C-alpha cells in the first residue's frame, strides 16, 4: 500500500495519540500537532495527503485554519468536532472541508471516509498541460520533470488560468479572484508584473509565450 502522509491537528492528547496509533498500524506516515499555528506551519510544507482537523484549538478554530489553507492548497481536510449543529457543518463545508464528523465518532467510519477521499484525490489531483505537470495536493509544479519553484500567489494565478483554459479572463476577474478575495488592493500593473514572472518560469520563451497569451484591452488566456 502507498504510505500516505497524514497530519493530525488535535489538542486532545489522548485522542491524538489514539488516532496516531491506529493509523500508524494501517501504514500511514503520521505527524501530530496540537495548535493552529503548528498545523499551518506543517500544511505550508505541502507534504501531506490528508489532514484530520479539530474544530476547537487553543489558539484558534479549525474554521479559521481551513479558510487560510484554502487560499493556497487543496489538501483534503476532514474536520473532527464536538459541535454538531447544522450551521457549523454548513460553514465547514462552505469553507472547503472535504468531510465532517461529530465527536464521538466511529473509527471505522472515519477510516472508510478517508479511504474514499484519498481514492478521489489520486484521480483528480494531477493536472498535465503541455510540458507542465501540477500536483494540486502538494501545490507543486514540474516542467519536463523538473520542479519549478512558484510563490503561493504565482501558483494560484497559474491554476486559475489553467482551470479556465481557452477562455479569456478579464483583468478584473483575475484581480478579484487572486487578490481582492484577500482584501488587498492592487492595480493592473501588479497583475502584469506577476504574469511576466510566471511566464519567465513556465514558458520556453517568455517574450513569445505559447500558453499565457495577452488579449489586448481585455486580459489573458491560457492556450492549451
């Protein structure tokens, strides 16, 4: 079996150690942390296949963590929570949680849901376009087998363009999706600078791009 990397973010030491013991026995590579800050630091490494996330942490909430993580990563997250209201579950799902289990929960059910999510992840995580290969679970990009170092912003910009391949995206659309969602004001020059940087990294000839085309007076398009 593939040794999946599992991150457990849970401040209840007994539950965390119990989950770790059980999943280690199933062949998972386990990392345990007990705070939001530690969880964010681990997720930013881009190494994990799936995350078990407690809703209530000593330095914040699972909702807050998930909102921040979803700005740059699609790593699967299952939220474990003592809260069992419908509104909490709706909020978690709207923030991008893949599944939601109320405590106390069945370990067998948790394992079955993790297995389903991981199977789906294998099927959908990889994007191949031209000479590029993208792993959405780790937020890593390769060009002809060589990893390309991208910033979080460059990665999000690349993914947004590819997700809308062969469709023109206006400058306003891109600014709203990539920057304004974080409450940061930027102008068109900021966008053009970042497009230029991205072209330099992914195009064979940045001055004559094959993929990221400028549509003058409108915006940009990713050509497949």
